[in-house]
C-alpha cells in the first residue's frame, strides 16, 4: 500500500496478548446491517422524501396539464380543485409553496447522498491523505454536495473514482437546478383566460317606482329618463346584449323581421359585459321586432319649404291583413310629414329618407314579448325622396299652380314600398312604407349564455373622408346582408320563456315595481315631427329633427353595404329596429350607478389569469370562424379598411399614404413672400377636382402647401413662380435656357411652354380605310380561332396592367353577341373590334419580346401592315358613330380601349379626348345610382373610374390639358375588389389569368404610386428666389412614404431597388414587375427635381446634405434607364411610351 493513500478497509495493529502466536493478528471487522449503516433518520428521509417529491410532481403535473387544457375560451377546468386554484388566483401561491417544499426535501436527500458519496471515496478505492479528514467529516454530517466540490476532482488520480465523481457531478447539477425550481416554473406562465364557477351576488337593475304612500322613498322624481334625447347624442359604444330571434318572413307587400327579444346587461363595466358567459338575473328586455307593409297612401297636399324640404299631408291606411298584425281596428290615419329631399348635388351620395312618427296606428303587432301590451304598438312612415330640391322646384312644386303626384303602376312599387311620381316627371317622386314596432322595455328575470367573448365596437371616424366606419357595429347589430346567428356576432343567447309576464322581475325577485320609460327617450318631443336620416346641417328653425351624424352615418352605411332585392326597405327597418336597441343600451348604461333595486343574481365570467404556456398551441382550441371575423372587423375599423382579402391587403398599400400633416405641419417654411394665387388659377378652381391629378387636399397636404399650380411658364410679374411638373418644360428652366444655342432659344420663344401640346394637336388624324361600307366583307371572313387568339393576346398584355374588361364576361357574353350579330351596329361589336385592334398590337409586342410566333392577321390588309390593328379600330369607330350618346358601362369601356389604342399610336391629345368621354360616363353612373345595382356593376364602375383617374393625372400633369370635372367623386368611390360576375356560369374551378390577385395588387399599387407623385407635384414644385426650397420636411416625408410604398407591397410584388433587373421571362415580367420597379425610380427623380432646380439656380445655397440628395436624384435617373430597357422589350404594348421619360 502506498504511503500516500489510505484504504480504510485494510490496516495493521500490534497485539499485547501473549497467546497470540507471531504477535500480530487481524481484528475481526464488525458486521452491520444496511439499516444500521444508513440509520433510521436517513431511511425515513429518503423514503418519505421521495413520497413528498412524487406528490409535489404529481400535483404540479395536474395543475400544469389541467391549466393548459383550460386555456381555450370555450372551456372551463373540469376539476373542482383546479377551478378553485385558478379562480381566486392561487396558482402562483401553490407553485411557490410546492417549489419550496420540493427544495427542502430535495436538499435533505442531497445531503444524505453526499454522505454516501464520501463513504464511497473513503472505503472504496481510497482517497488522498490530505482529504482524509474532510471526507471523514462529510461522511458523518454534511449540509450538501458542495462540500465535496473541490475534494472530488483530486481523487481522479485513481481511475476507479471516476464513477463516484460522476455521481457527485450529477448531484451537484440536480442541487443547482432544485434551487431554481420556482423560477423555472414561473417563467413558463403566461396570461390566459378561463371560465370561473358561477357566483351569486346582488346586481342593481332599476329605479324604484315612486309611491305617494311611501314617505321614506328616496325616489323624488317620476321619470328619470325625462330630458334625455337619444337622437341628438352619439352612443359612446355599442354594448353587448343577449338576443333571442326567429327567422324573418317576407311576403307580398310585407316584411317581418321575426320575433326578436333583446336583453341588456345591468353592468357598467365593459369588461364584465364582454367576458360574461352566463347570466341568470334581472335585465331590461325590449321587443326589437319590426313589421313593414306596403301602405295605401293618399296624398292631399304637397309643397316645398325654403329649407330644401318637402311638406306632405294626407292619410294612410292598410289593405288586407298580414300575419303578425292585428288589423281588425284598422282605420285611415292622417299624417303631416316633413321630408328632407336635399339637393341634387349633395355630397356624399346618400338616400334621402325621413322617418315620420304617426299619431295613431292602424294595426297592432301580435305575439312577441308581451302580447297583452300590443296596444302600445307605434307606427312610423318611412319616406324616401327620389330626387333633389331643384328637380321638385323645376317641376312646379311650391309654385302657384297645384301639382299632381300620382301613384306609379303597382309593378313599379317594390316589395313593401308604395311609389309616387310627379305628373310628367317619373324620376321625381317619393317611396313610402309603413312600419310597426312595439319595444315595450320591461324588467324581467332572464337566462343568457355564451361560449365566447363578446365585442363592444364603436363608430370610428375617418378623418380623410369625413365619415364613420361601421363594419363591426353593423355586424354586432345584425345589419348584414346574410343573417348571422347571435352567438357568432359575439352576443349572448337569450332563453325565451313561454310567458314573459310570468318572469316579471318585480314578481320573481319580490322587489318593488320599477320604472320602464326607456322608450320615451326615443320620442322626438311631439308627434308628427319627422327625423331626417340623411346628412345635413342642423338648425333651431328646422321643422324636423336632424339626429346626430353618428346615427345618420350608421344608417347610410347600412344602406350602402346591405344591398339586396328588397333594397332600401330592409335597411329602413334596420334603422327602426336598432334605434330602441341603442337607446336602451345607452340610457341603462348611463343610469346604472343610480339603480337602487339589488336582487340576487347568478353570474359566470371569463377571468384573466396566469397559466402555463408549454404546449399551449397544441392544446388550445381555435376561436370560431365568426369570432375571428368579428375581431378582424374591429381591427379594420380602428385602422381603416375593407371587407375582403384584396381590400385588406390593398388598403394597406393605399392607407399608409393617407398621412402627411403630422411632420409637415410642424415645419412650415418661414417665407416672407408667400406664393400668391394667380388669377387664372382662381378662375380654374371649380374645375380642379380632387383626383390623382389634383388632390392635395384629399391626400392630406397641409393648407400652407395647397397652392394652385399651372403647368405653363409663370408670368414675369409673378414673384414666386411655380416649377412646372412637366418634364417637357425642363427645357424652360432659366439655367437650361442659358446653356442652349441661340437657335434653340428662338424656337422655344416661338413655340412657348406648351409646345408639346401644340405640336400634338396639329398632327393629322389617324388614316381611315377607303371604303365606308359598314358591312365590310372582310370581317365576316374572320375565323373564330383568329378572334379567340387576338382576344387572348389582349388579355395577356394590355388588360394585365389596365383591367378595363372582365375576362369572364367578355368571353361568355360580349364576344358571342358580336359574332351572332355579324359585327353589326351594337356596343358589343365595338368593344370586340377595339380588343382585336389592341390584340394585334399586343401580338406585335409579344413577337418583339420573343414570346410569340407569327402574329395573326386579318383577311383585309389595308393600313394594317403599317399600324397593327388599325383596320379593326376603324371598323369600331364607324359603328360607334351611331352609339355616341351611350353612357353605360360598355360605352365607358370602349372609350378607355380606344384611349389605349391612341396612346399606343403616340397620340396623347386623342387619348385625352377619349378619357374625357370615359370620365363623363363614369360621372353619369355615380351621380345617378339606381336601386337595382348589383355588386359586380359597382365594382366594374369603380375599376373604370380609377383607371380614368390615373391616366388623366398623367395627361394633365405632363401636358397643358385640363382634367375632367367628374373626378370630385374620388373620395366617395371605393377601390375595386375585382368581383366575378355572379350571373355568368363558371366552369368548375377554372380561373382566367386576369383573375390572379397578382395583377389586382399591381393595379392598386399603381394607384398608390400615382398618389405619391401627385403629392410631390402639389407640395414641392414651388420656386422662391430668396428663401430655401423645396421644404426639407416635406421632401423627407415624401421619400419616407415612397419607401413605405415599396416595402409594404404584397410579397409577390416586392423588389430590391439595388438588385439588377433580369430579362423578362414572361409578359407579366415586362408589363407588371418591371414597371413597378421603374415607377419607384421615377418617383425618386420627381421628388428630387425641385432641389435640382435650386442647384442650377442658386448653387451657393446648397449644403452637403443637399448635394447628397441631388446625387440620389441623378442616380435614380441612371438606375431607371437600366430598368426601362426591360419594359422596352415589349415596346408595342406601352401606353405610357409618350410619357416614358417623365411619368
């Protein structure tokens, strides 16, 4: 044995016993049992400690997995123990206590294990002599494994101790982890929600009905709702309620919403209302049922007031009986109503509807919440004026001679409406419907449940359009085209008792009677005082009540978003239906703190608590589809956007461009010589629409930058001339003029700043064919294959970037009509021939880029070889001469198609003429919206309007051409959604290439880019001979918004401006992707042009930062040159080729 090692199990001793032979013999080693070796305390610590650790782990596992299972909003913990832990918030306490108990027991067991490891070192393979004392003491008594942390490594000189040292290392790690048990567990907690157990508590729900005999009553008022005016105040929010409803019914001349009971929760706290899952207690219930019928209206007198209003008087009666209405006591009722007819040019466009309460009712609603109180039914006459004040006046109303207003033919009266028109003026008249409602607010004991959270949306104000956004509010109230169940709208499901009278709150809870006068808040002060449900100014002298614009805005939003065959009828009933709903919500909420009757109520809420998040994604159930949609509606109302996938994404592109005031208004340039409006600009002010061509106010440019600009050179007397936005007029910059040869200067002086417009106007017209025979034989010889081929080429080229036509409608309707009529005189023939002309140009473009083989040709040669498609275009022009007064959708499409042909022929003046006609067609449609319009028609007209708007912006900004006066409608026309025609059959899952959202996104990306260029034109292009220009904050903000436009493009349109553009592999690469790339550099150049102007005029005023921006602008031009080469591969399909260097 080495002297440096001590082996405890081998030792020597000297014996003094003479009987021992040899003097030395080993002492017999005592034998101990395992129990004696460990000791009773250690055995109990190891065994009972293990039981405690297992129990703690089991409890934590139960809590962890049970809590994870309860994270779904619709679930609740199955275990009563778990509910008691999570409900009062005991989870953190139990985790802390469990962790503490685990650490204490695990620490004690670690101490015992340390003693065992020390024994293994001593009595196993031996230890170093210096560590003998430490190991011996550790074997007897220790506080933990850390005492051996330094001694154990030295024992590794003997390889036999490796295993023992490994055990010690594991023990050390376990001991360290044990100290952080609570930290590790608490780190995994996250916010979660669960449903607690039902609780019972007092909930106050009403005013005590005053009694003269009750001298101790604290109620000293008879009607606490007196003086409360619902109509003239805005609801702060639309509160959650419980609803029980039956399906609506529609018959001949009648529309019944069905039985609808709505109960309002007596909670002032919004969180309680939203998270409530079960309620069993008192609540105010109203009957929201509305029945509208076609009345028998007899008009005795009609006159005009001087306030754009129509005064009507007469009588109304009902003919026949209707299910749900008791007409046994029906007698004619007289009425005298004021109808708000507005003006012809009112903006925004809206329905001119007024609500006229009747002083008596000719029928009573049967059934409902309280059949015994049907005598309280109220009747309302809803009157819609079909034309403005001017048309009524021009047709003699209000004059000396009486004017006859006649009932229209019964076939012209839609559903529940009775229609009248002036004699000789069929478009000027009224529509009327008679509606009945009997809300009867009363307090009952109700039972309501829900499986998900509710919503309490508010009307969001849109600063840009000056209107309310009501998507979420309309969904909450059920004012949607398709019925939505109450639970999916975030409401509670109300259990309808067989007899509501039996659950009267006063009888059930044995409480005093309560006041039920909420309905009086809806009255207008006196009977026969009409309400205007269209937007107009209010005034004390008005003979009718003008509600708060929130009510009017919501009503008009319902009209605009719930089109159906019933048209205005169903929407008017929505106004009557949700008026008591809003009023009851509002006043019960306001007066809740004053309620004094507190019965016992059973409640069940969804609570927020801390919850283990491990594997939550695997265990948590997804919210219902409708819940997700409601949340999306709330978010959309807060950010401003639209119902479907395209609108949401494209709204992101456009809406980020709707802010510029913040940074610009804080940095107004201090100019001692502000720009004066020139007389010509003032004269043209009425003709400067708020469009992409002239939209500084719409797009948010602050007032100090809203200067009118004229693209011609300013007069010499103007001290602060505008810098022309037209790239053609850079030639007239003073610094450029000084560098030109004298001969060029002389030409500039002779031609003037509008030289490009003058030269274009003096060009000869397009050549036409020698024959003027309309029935040209060569068209009849065209094969179907040729027509199909050229049509496909058009939709593969021109229609990608400018979706003028709906491909599905064209191939399944328009083309067939033209072929069947042998290309006769009809608008379909004109459209198809224009498509053939553009298809011929597109065929040439595909051949230029190497995407197609031999182009299709017509049997007639003529001028076709010189200008592809001219033969087709001439034939279209011949036929359209007989259709030049058409103003419908297809006429607008033909004008835009013709404009594209002129653009490709490098004839911008002719293009502008076509755009002006298309703009007139578009304005005609939007100013004369019909009731029977369908969603596809609205979407197509929106598409054509924005195409016209963008192209007019290019022409009016670059050339001296005035924009049309119809684009003032821009802020009222939504972006297109690219809806497919519903009345045309689809073939399975077949999709036309133009239906790809890729091209839809590209179209609106172009629109967003045009808005940025217009901002730059209206806010930067102003010259100041003394002060600094352009304003740097404006310039920086525009660059920032341009970068946002690029960064927030949909993923399929994203591009890196620093990466070189590769050669186009398909037509879309050249016509879509490359053009967005080029537009980015064009905008960078235009934003930097005013600073380049300053650099040439006053170079000494530039700083290092200015020079860097000038360098960026010039770099953008150089980068644009390489990008435009890709688009130039299809030169024959580039409508902007005349403006390619400027727009």
